[in-house]
C-alpha cells in the first residue's frame, strides 16, 4: 500500500503504545484554526485514552484500526471511514493487530484547548478485542 | 484507481464547468465547526473563480489537478499535496484535461461566512494551461 500523505517521523512522546508516525500537514497556530496531522500506526500500535477540549475528526486513509469510546465496544475502522469525536469524550484509536492504519486527525475548535492524555490501553484490554 | 471516500452525487449548481461530484463527509452547522467535502472532478472539470470568507484547505487524495490564485500561474497538484487558501483570495481549482482529480475540501473558520462564486474559468484560459 503506497502512502498518500507524507509519513513524517516516529512519535516519541509517552502517549502511544507501539510505533506510530506523525506528519503535521497543517500546523497549529495558523489563521486557518485547523491543525491537521497524518498519523500512521504500525500493527498493534495505539494511543492512550484521551480527550480533546474542542473535539477531533478522524478520516481513515488506509488500513484497519479501532476507535473506542469509554463504556462502549470498540468500533473497527476501514479506509474511507469518518469519525467525529465530541469534546471531552474519553476515547482511544489505533491499528488492529495485523494491519497498519493511517488516518488524518483534525483538531476542531482549537481555541478551546488541546489534548488531555490519560492512561494507556493495556495489552490485556487490547488483546481481548 | 479506487476511491477512498464516498464519491457522492453530481454537483448541479452553476459554479462548475464539466462534471464534478460532492460527498459531504462532515456537514455544515455541527459543533465541530469544520465542514469537510470530498470533491471528485472528471478530466477537464473545474470550479469557477471564487473566494472563501474564512479560508479553505484542500487535501489531494488522487489524480492530477490545478490550483490557481488570481494574478499567479496555475500550480499543478498531485496526490498528497496540501493547499491552504487564505480568506478572501480569488482562486479556482479543478482537474487537468487528462486526469480525474479528487480532493478533500475543508471550510475553515466557517463562522466568518461561506463561498462567494464569481465568473467561470473560460475554455480559452483553461486550454492554455
């Protein structure tokens, strides 16, 4: 599978399990008020549970992944899926065990704040999906 | 080339030359303040010159197209290109003569207004590109 958008660099913060890459396509702090990142998860990689102060939109570019809101079953995501994540809703997203997963992530209403990172998605939780 | 996002329906307004399709992935008027459309231009199709009150971002998904700002040369666009269009800047976009062209179009700062449609890109202008 050839990538559409630039893959960028390995994410080195502590809010991911496994290996993921980020390329900011539109940076924060512009007149557009619309930061956009291209995120690539290797198989098995996922981010921690987290919330967004102003919400987020995910646009799935390739591969298969998961999106899970707290208290609900994980949803499987495929190429072309669109996920709208309301402000302050605890959730996580990432790849399936067997597939790379690429999505665009758009920070909505960035004037309301950023991302609040919480605990990792444990291996026990993830492996039971 | 298989489509990533839903192609949607033929655009029937008078602001396009040739055949183009639109699928709104995220509608106007939501809490996200981030309308997103998937636009597919058949070869030779393009929109009229226009401006956006709050700007627009284009993310090129597939094919080859053009983006031109008033008073500048047209830029050729390819898969993976990102175009940030400032508010109130007169411009147009569309396919090349020989390629389908698909881009996501994100309306930025929608609270500032919408799109102001102007004159068509003439065949004389387009065919000279």
